[in-house]
C-alpha cells in the first residue's frame, strides 16, 4: 500500500518551513482507495516567492485547520503505507518536522519518484515533475498546488510500477527511517550565510580549501550540499569546517570569479567543474552568392572564431538557437541537408528565402553582422553593466579591444562613461577562452542586459 502525497510550504529556512497545503492519495497498486486534501494554517507568513509560485496567500489560510487538527487523519491514512513523493526527501522531512513539533515521532518507509524515474527512464533529459509528465503525456492541472502535483505523481508512479517488472529497483529504493535534518555542526556553518548572489568557499579543519561554488542564492546552494546524498555531498558534509562567502550581486561576476578561483586554487572537489578545451567553433564564410554563412567547424587557431563550444552537440544546439533568433537560414548554416531549392523553414515562413536567392544578400548579411557584433569581441571595447551588491550599486565588466580586463563595483551617482575612469576602480582579472565563453553565454542569456559600446 502506498500513500502518494505532495506538500506545499511557506518557504524559508531549512527545518523552519510550515505546511500550507497537503494532498494524500492512498493507492493499492491498482487504484486510489482513499484520499485526504486540505489547506493548512501554518501559523507563520508565506514567503512572497511561494505566493507567486503556488497562488496560496496568507488570507486563504486564516480559516484553514492547523496541523495538529489534521495530524490524526494523516497518521490514519498513511498507516501501513510507503510514503511516495516526487523529491520524497523534502516532503517526508517537512511532515516529520511538523509531527516532531507536536512531540510525536512519525516514521514511515519512503520512496522517491525522482530516483525511481532516473533508474527506469535514464533517457529522459529532465526528471522534474513538470517536464517528466509532459514528456510522458500525463495530463496535469494546478501545477505547484498539492492536489495537481499529487495526482500527477499518482499517474507517474503507476507508469513506473509497470516498467519495474522485477520490482528489484522498487525494493532497493525504498528508504526506512528519516535523517533528522543537518547535523548541529553544519547548521552552525549555515546560520550566517546570506541568501544572496555570490561565491562561497568551503574549508577543512586544517585550512585546505576543498570546494568553491557560485549561486544566485548562496544559503540555498550550501544547504543543498549539506542535505545532498551524492558521494561528493557526503564528503563535503564530513569534511566541512569553515565556510566563507563573497557577495557579488551580479551573477556574471560570480561566474567569472568562480572560474578564476578554481583555476588558481584547484579545490579537490571542483576537479571536473570547468571545461578548458573548446574543440568546436562558429566561423563566418561567404558563399558564391555573397551570403555570409555561419559554419560550425573544428576549432582552428588560424581563423577568427565568433563563438566556441566544448562539444559538437552543444555547438549544433547553439547554432540552431542563433539561426532561429536572428531569422537566418538553416540551409546556409549547414543545419539542413537540402541540396536544391529552399530550406524546409522557408515553407513554414521562418526563413526569408536567402537559400533560394529571394532575399538580397545585403539584407541577410546585416542580420549575420548583428549577431557577430552582439557576440564577438574582435578588437571591440565594451562595458557590461549589471546588478551590484546593494540597491544603490552597479557592477561593470570591461572588455577592451577584445580582451577581458576585469570588473568593478560603483555607486549609482558615479558615472561610468569613460574607460579611463572605470580603470581607476577596476579589479584586474586574467583573460582566457573560458571567461570569454562565460561572458558570451551570459550576454546571449540576458537579453535585457545593458552594454556600453565604445
């Protein structure tokens, strides 16, 4: 017997969340035989990002029952059941924490459909609930609400049970008992870390730096290390003695500093984090009809590349996105093997017809040049303006004549309109292929980024 459940919470610090909604479906392996669904008054405010995500607000919960009023029903419906949830470690921990506040020890076996789907469906690119059910054709409504997510998990679990013919994986993934949160030592380390963008450094007792990471929420990311079950997470949990951090405000500066510091310090658990070889690159070539074509080829140091990639698949995916974004021709960019006539995209009105000579080369080449201007640093000078560490601060990353020079933080009252002024406050950094790829990728991702060109 299984109790398939989903829990929504207030958000907040680890082991301090409160339940706002719970849905439990008792499943006998063939059909749902009982159910319990309820909003719950957590007696604490809901974090704003959770309100936006779930649609559950404080006003909705004022008249809802408190947890102690539904605790007996939860015990009864889950009695003799294996708790099943998508990311069961979270839901089961929160449930146990609520019972512990009532002085009751709640213990059940648990089973995680994330782990089960990873074992039985390794071909799936993502094992998040939303993407997984879409890929499998499972209908889903009320995403990020307990009922919708729990019902989707029921259908997913039914499919996974059918796939696990021998039931060997199912048995091996059932967990008994509950690890009661983070150890006191790790909780102390986590206490003063901010929920801000920046870098964090984890040290052993002898002072050795064992891990460097960056995150848009340092506290949340370190918490993931401390609650993770991977081999690396367990090693970090065992060896962590001190954690320091540096706020950057800007995710770009965090990425650049992380790359630099890992190269310099070589922490033992970062050994596979950065790829420093980019064997594939995009180059421009003019065809016999005068059209500028983007070609993905093996890197050639004798030619000027526009973008570089760490693998062929990454390069093809990148070139396809570029082609779509700038309304270029897949045939001219060697993404389609059609030998004669127009490309297939032309029939869908997604190509202006350069492949058949319908669009003038000058017009087509203008868009290719726009892409190159936006993504290549060839002897260009530009300043990328981004968030700072406080509301009245901004950050700046300087590229001078195609070379990454470093970054700076400045007050909003301080005008950065001359390179010489910026250089006075610049933190100098080393230029290399890695940082150029980081900057180019960030510019592609952040479409509203402010860039000053000189």
